């Protein structure tokens, strides 16, 4: 598999100096973390970077993810983001932003 770098985007992919994590809980939850906006509603997670070109993030189907396993996030083009998600309950997810995409995890790709 070819590694894709942030040069694919005109807008730099946001990263953080050290890992940061937030818990999204409830049927409609939203948070900002490390330059990303996260919103969750009924089994779907939206990851968005304001004014990115081309668009960074997208909609992710997270309702059927197994509880406890971390997934690295990729956009629609397969570009790995330094973002990972873990389902911890029916409507509860940890979202983590790292200095670089996490290795060794299964990938969750945006549906749109």
C-alpha cells in the first residue's frame, strides 16, 4: 500500500504535538480537538476541518463498530488522518488526535 502524505491537501492536515482525546457521548454530541470538529448523531460521526481544500474528513459509519477496538480514520480518497476512534458504548465514542496517523489499526474510511 502506498503511503499518502499531507502534500495531497492544499490545506495542511492538522496535527498535535502530543496525543489528545475527547469522549463524545449522547445521541447528538460535538467537540473540537486539534483543529478538527467532531459531531456524532445516530451512528454517524462527522469529522471536519474548517475551510480545508480539498475537504478533509467526512461522514463515518460508526454505529456497528466493535466496542473497544481503535480504528484509524481515512478520508474518501484513502488519505490516513492522524485521528482514531474507539466505540465504548451504544452512543459513546473516544476520538483521538495524534502527531501522525496511528499504525497497526484497521482503517475506517469516510462514506461521504
